[in-house]
C-alpha cells in the first residue's frame, strides 16, 4: 500500500483508504457486477493478481467488500460491496461522469457506448 497522508482532512483520510492505484477500479468493477476474482482481474488489464488479492483483503478488512466462500470443488469465492462500499457510488459515478464529459472529445461513439454499458450494469443509476 502507498504511504498514508495522515491528515485530519476528510479528503486525505478517504484517499488513505481508497486512493491508491487500482482500488477505485476494483470498486468500479464490483458496481458493474463483476463478482469473481478473475472477472475483477479481467476488468483492469495490467493489474497483478497478487496486488488484486492484497487490495481485496484490505477492502474486506475495512468494511467495503464482503467475501462469500462456496463449499465447492474447486473452491469458489464471490466478492460484493457492503453498504459502506456501496456508499462510494456517488464518488465513482462523479469520476465517471467527469471522464465522459472531459476525456472523450471527438469520440462521441465511444462515450455513448461506455455510458450505455454503465447504465445497463449499475442498478443505482436507475433508482
């Protein structure tokens, strides 16, 4: 994990928990309905599996993610956002909205495709 800010500022304290590389992308993938380790790993090409394991463990320990282990062979686990994790939705949505608005100039077709995928996958957008 990255060095912590160790400040009283609420933004810094939030970043201490979810501000390191890959963490918000893992949370994004869970919002998009990815539940299995390999699904989450596939959502972020380039993320090392050991790092995903460490981040998931950290998110579980800090109450953002729950892990359900199924009594099957081969062993299978699924990850879901807890209420605390789901409370990050406005932050993740704001980042996505900002990105769609500001980072796809001249790529209207790509912007629309991404917006459609997100709208279809994230129940909070229809509530």
